[in-house]
C-alpha cells in the first residue's frame, strides 16, 4: 500500500461473508473512485469457515487500496478493534458488509459536512432516520436493548448498535486499545469510554434497509449482551477505563 496517509479508512469486519463481500467491495470501490480524497479499505476477516478470506485476498491482489487482516477467533468487536487499529486514515469508518446503509452516505459523516464531533454514529432512531422493510419484531427487540443501554450506560444515545460509525484517528488510537468486549456489545463499550474521556459524539440519522441474513442469535446473544452492559457499567463506576492508558 502507498505510504501516503489516507484521508479515510473504510473498515469491514467480515465473518462468513463470502457471498455478500464481492458485491459490497465492488460498490465500495466505485464509491472510492468517485471521491476526490484518498481512501483505503481494510477487511478484518476473523474466524470464517467459508471463503471470506480468499475473496478478500482476491480483491487485495487487484488493487493496492485494499488491505486484508486475518484473525483466527470470531467476534465482531475483535474484528472491528483490529481493523480500526490497523487502519491509517485521518478518519476511520467501520462499515457492515451488508451495506444496510448505502455506502454513498459516508461523506455525511466527514468534514466539512461534519466537523463538530470526534465520533459520528449512524442512528436508526434519531429524528429524520428512515427504516425500510424491517419486521416489527426485530425493531421491537432492538428497542428493548437500546432502552437497556440508555438505562444502564449511555442515556445520551438512542441507537448504539447500528453498524456504521466514524472516528477520527486520535479517538481510535485512544479508545480502541481499551476495548475488552470481543462480541456485539463492543459498540456500547467504546462509546461509553469515549464519553468518559470527553470525546464529542454525535448521532446522524440515516436511511437503513433491513437485510434478513443477520448473524445475531436473538436469545443467546441478548443474554450475553445484557451481561456485557452490567460489566461495562461496573467498570465505568469503579474507574477501570480511567486508569488505563
């Protein structure tokens, strides 16, 4: 890859995404080619038992703006943490492979359109957001968890779990080494640490399109995530994150 520090890094956590990844990368490369600033793509593949790694490596062989990481263990938080810390951009955008938010929305998260925050997170609940094709039961379950997040950890935010978030480089390099949760609740942890350390966080309403192939196992993962929230709250109260450097 070029030694130039890119303006933007787009980080894809990828677990068993062999089917969706090619189309997503084609759309992302088209987006990259339409922008005037430099962009790198980082694919953090972890623990897949399909051809995700081979697909990612094939794209990396075709262009020097794609970089591939391979981790042996699964866990979205683990993949995002590794990808964000390996990225080199002045701004680093974590992006779900399903592109439930169109890739063309990314400029809204960046200066000059957004220059008043260190972290900008996509929100499906902020005024102006629109959901498409989502079953009612999925929205209902999501709101239960979001309300629990607001009750226990982050009353400031309406939607911590949407998979599209932009951090400036300083925020990434300060916050992501402190993340301890390897699974789905890493979003809550990194945002909680951000607030505790005085970073400016803003929610941005987006158009969001439901895709039926979610990897969340509702019962099992909901229990795990609830326990994670209790652990994050405990660490916030006893100053664990403040003591870490």
